[in-house]
C-alpha cells in the first residue's frame, strides 16, 4: 500500500488514550481526516461539547488542540461502521481491564473489547486496511487479531479486503499527555509488513524526528509497553521501601533519592517517595506480566514482579496505619481532611488512586473524611469508595450521629478551608500545586488541637507547619 494513500484514520475508543492521541494526530496532520468513534453516546457528546472545559478527559493543553482541529479534520462520532469503512488505518484504543473472574482472574487482561473491535473491522472494512493496536495488550495478542481479520475474505460490497496489523503502544503520562504526544521520547512501531510500518511512520513524521521512531517486530513492541510500565512502577516501590527504612532509622528519603539519583546510571526520575503508584496502567500491566510469566513457566520471574504490586499496597495501608497511630491509636469519630483524590496532579483520573485504599482504611476505622480535589467530582469519589457521600456536618454542633456510632462517613468539600475546619488531621495525597501554596498560619487555627499534617507527597515546607504549631509527618522522614 503506498505510503501517500493514508488519508483517513479511524480510532475505535474515545477514552484517555484515543481522544488525546487522535486530537494531536489531527492537529499535526491537517491533510488526514481523523474520526474517533465510540458506542458511548454520552462520551461522544462530551467530546463534541462547545464548552471545551467540559471535555471527558482533563489534560493540560488538550482543549487548545481540540479547538484547532475539531470540525476541520477531527471528528467524534458513534457511526462506527461508516468510519471503519472509510478508513485507510484503524487504531484500536479500547479498555483492557484486568479480568475479574475466570481463567487468569485478577491478573490477565480482559480482551473482549479488543476482539469485538477486530470482528467489527472485519465486517466494515473496505480495500486494504492497516489495523494498529494502541491498547496495552499481552504479548502475542496480535496473533488473535490477525486470525480474526484473516477470516474476512470479502467486504460487505463484495470487494476483496486485506489487512496488516501493527503494534503502536502509547507511552503517555497522565497530566503531561499532550506534551508527551507532541514531543515524545520515542514512537514504537512493531510489525511484519514494511509497507504498513512505513505508512504509520509517514503519519508520525509530520512532527516526530525519524531518530525517535523505533521499528521492532510485533512481539517486542507488545512486550516493551508492559516492561516500561513495570520498570517505572518498580522504581516507585523501591523508593517507597527505602522511605519506610528512612523513617525507622532517622534518615531522609529525599536526601537519599538525591544522592542515588545523581548517579548517571540510575538517574533522578521516579525516585519521589509517596503513597504509591496508581492510574490505569501500572498495576494492570504488572499483573498482566505476572500472568504471562506464569503462563510461560517462569514462576520465579512472576513472583519478582508480583512483589512490586504487593509493596505498593503495603505502602498505602502503612500510611493509613500511621495516621491512626499518630492520632492516639484511633480515628473513630475524628474529622480527617483528605487533600487530593486523583492518582496524580493535573488529571481527573482516579483509577487505582492511592487515596482510595487509604480512605477506605480510615473509613473502616470510623473516620469522618472531608475530601477535596480540584478536578474529581463527588460522584466519582462515591463510586470509588463504594459509599455515598453524607451531608457535611456542622462543626460547631459537635459529633454527628454517624461519628458517635463509630460509622465511617465522608463528604465532598469544594473549599480547602471548609474541609480543614474542625479537623484533627490533614492528609495530602495528590501533589496539586495549590496544596504547595497553602497558608498554614491561617489554616492551623481552624483545626482541633493537637492537630497533624500528614504529607504523603512532600509538598509542604516543614518550617511553616512547625511555625503554625502543627505536628508533621512526611513520608520517608525519620525522627533523629
């Protein structure tokens, strides 16, 4: 297939990856028509919303990219069959969650949506179509996709159809996705068809230097995505394990991280101790890797990677236990303000957010939680905690009935001062910039003394907390 013939792209899946990726491709390739399709009408309506502040995905800079391209060569639609039929290239960018039941439950990826997409492509494609795996997939998933596509000998109009399959995994960090797309460290394209690879290279070459476009075989590409996330997650678990040792010995994990990060062989990235990793990828991809290792008879390798996830969970439970211990051994009936619910700053994504496990542990202990996050709405928090919000109590009137009964409750707070008023403790779980700029001299008098600040993100200035008369716990900071 001639490289110059790529004029129409269809992306199946309008989520965190598909929407922003296609928006940038459309923005940088004005000669290519890009259509993002999804069967979720509400999601498509949100992408087409005239108010760009209400896009279904929050990413800094995304609204500007959509504004430039939408309506020109970027389209969002539920007309899946028509978009596939018109496309020279189809990206599969659907969710691949961890299976909850059946073979491989708790570790293997649920590929039902990928298979459904492949079958839809066989029904709707015309002529020659390049199918690109954008979703994070287990190694050798392309074999299944190829087998399904091979079953389609003719298109719906009777003409011959042919396919090529490529793997083009995403390496986006939520909060910097647009920056990562516009100036990527690398673009990885795996495949066996040189012409198909060249066609996809021609798309990225509109803005990505050739030396940053890496070509591999299909299996290396699929495995590279899982491995990249596993290595990043392992660094987070490693530094968090050291943070616990620092607290026990009187060392400071920030100083240790600076010392080892200065070694060029190690580097400074992903050495920030905190409440553990979250998001849609790290845990899911490592568990997928664990499953694959066991499937291919490598139990020792599987156990190694599984320990990364186990330590991540341990760190979150440890933070919750620390809060309970510092508050005289009980948080029952006590007001605790949680600042930050998203798994990281500059995103509204709460998937596998550390705040979920920490909040659940405290609720189990009977805590009364006021939760503030600038981008996460209360409905999402309720779904994540599997507990509806209660009405914000009147601090002046004393304990609520729920508090007296020992029942854990939570309520959303749009205002930081309101969340903190009457609180016994504040826990910072997301590194939003506004939490770095809080005036603790003003906030401290609102709290019930003796009060604590638990800084799981190293965003506060210790001297300011101490000057305000508050007790401070910072992750990885031992007491001399």
